C-alpha cells in the first residue's frame, strides 16, 4: 500500500482534477441552458444541477483548503474552455438536443467515476474527513445521471414531433 504522503499527493491531484471537471460542467450547462427554448424541462434540470455543481466546487475547495492548498486556476481555465468548445460543437447540428443529452449522460457518468475514485483514495489515505462531502457529490451526480437518462425518451419524442412539424427542434 502506498505511504500516507504519496496518497495525500494523489488525493490532492484528484481533488484538483475534480474541481476542473466541475468547472467544465458549469460551462457545458451554461451553454446548453442558453439554447433550450423548446425544452424547458431540460433547462430546469440543468439549472437545478448547476446549483449542485457550484456546491460541489465549494466542497472541493474546502477539502483542498484542509490540505493547505487550492485548485489549479490553469486546470480550471483549460477545462472550462473545453466545456465551452464541446457545447459549441453541437450547436449547429439539427439534433443538438439529442447529442447534448447523450453527452450529458456520459459526462455525469465520468463524474461518478471520478468521485468513486476519490472516495477510494480517501479510504486508502485515511482521509475520512473527506468522505461525507465526496459521498454527497457522488449522490448528486448519480441522481443527475439517472434524470438525464430518464429524460431521453421524452426529449427524443419531442424532438421527433417538432422536426416532423417542420419546426426548429434542435434546441
């Protein structure tokens, strides 16, 4: 088993990575919310999760502060930029809403994996003080992944109806 100092270094790196990923999530949600006039239920779901994401970032900031460090501004900026680019890439597509729904589900599962890994590192490094915050964030990501998955049939139906009526259906 790795020593405590090494586990702390890995854990802090994982927390900084998660912080950056959460900033990427904010950018993805913001760009999508701007373009969801035909899908208010999806916009509401994203707005709700945006608040959770801000709380997740605050939790990570607290954990990092407990180790006497802070998030990487560069990592946050790079991941925020890639979040913007990913959201923009789907905009011109007539099926933007479907592509975003699929990408959101994948992204939520990525975050689930990241928090699961952080919880494992917390266990390995005996950082029990982090477990409650990480479990809370993991639960929020799991709920959001399920909400996104559950919404795909209704979003697909609405998209098909709008397209067949000749209306803008992508967003």
